[in-house]
């Protein structure tokens, strides 16, 4: 029984080892094929046959995911062709499958270059830093990192100045709007004062009209009162008053009285003369 178990275990181990060796051989074969396709892509790319080179690199990537050179070279081809989005994706893929620090350094260095082309300086700084972690001795990466930092600083200052300018412009616009609102409010106030003034003048004119009407009314009343009083004062002599028919004026009455007094005086004088005269006196001369 024990012998059977031992035999089974040995057989299982042998099969597992064989399977692993078989997988290793398959991977190695696939990697070798992928490497050959990569070389074909390099050859076509050097001959300016970009289309065929792209096909070779894609086949190489599909054949073996362990081949970091294929996506890296394809990314370089895209970068030189200024297809930066595709280039970044291939460089990132190369950095993820790379097993050596040197391969990772190259992938992150080129990712930093893509970010610089995009003017995404903060991400470029991070990419160059990651590249230097894998190869601190690369002077080119160190130079690119310093340049990316300088560009980032400059961009931040420009953005700050632009933000300040926008703020100043916004403040000026707000101040202008406030002044316009004040002017508008002043105009509305003047219009309102003018309206009140006009209403006041209209009211005064109305009052004047009412006063005039009241004066006319009072005048009519006074005239009526005077007319009522005139008949009562009709017995008083007044030459300016209208005389009734056959009614003597004051002057005529006085003349009449004076004439009557003169006539009476003459009669009285005649009577008195007869009394003192006695006999008749002859006043003619004798010849």
C-alpha cells in the first residue's frame, strides 16, 4: 500500500516537472519568435516602412507578453511619427512588463518625454523621477527632470499672473457695474424727483384753480349781497344811482327851493314897500 502511494507521488511529480518544463519551453519559444518579429520590425522601420514595422511589432507583442522591447520600439516609432497618445500607451506597457531596471528606466524616461510634448510638466517630473529611481546615473534623464521642473515653475507663475490679471479685470468690471448701477439709481432718483415736482406743480395749479374758483364764487356771493343791499339804500340821494322816471335830482330840488325863496322874498318886499310909501312920489323933472 505504501509502495503504491510513493509510486503515485513520484509519477505526479514527474508529470508536474515535465509540464513546467514544457511551459517554459513554450514561453521561451514564443519569446524567441517575438524577438525575431521585433527585429523584423526594426528592419522595416529603418527602411522607413512604418506600416510593416507596426505590423511586426504588434505580432511580436501578441506572441509574447514578456518581450518588453516590442512595445518599447513600437512606442518609439509612434513618438517619432508624433502620435504621442499611442506612444505613451506603448511606453507604459513596456514599463509594466519590463523585468530589468534598465528597461524600466528607458520606458519611464520616454513617458516623461511624451508628457513634455503635451506640456504636462507635473506628470513629466514624476515620470523622470521614476526613471532615475531605476537608473540614477543617467545624466540625460536628470537634465530633462530639471527642465521639466523649470517649465512647471514658469507655468505656475504665468497661471498665477493670469489669475491675478483676471481677478483685477473682474474687479474692474464689478466696479464698473457698480458705478453703472449707481448712475442708474441716480437717474431713477432724478426721474422720481422730477415726477414728484411735476405732480406738485400740477397740484399747485389745481389748488390755484380751486382758489380761483373759490374767489369767483366768493365774488359772485359778494355781488349778490350788494345787489340785495342796493334796494334798501334806494331812498338815499345819489347822482350815480339810476333815477326813476319823473324823479327830480338833488340839484333840481335845490334850484327849485332857491327859486321859491326868491319869489317869496320879492312878494314880501312889495308888501313892505307899500306899507312905508304912503302917498305917491313924483320923480319926473319940471320944465
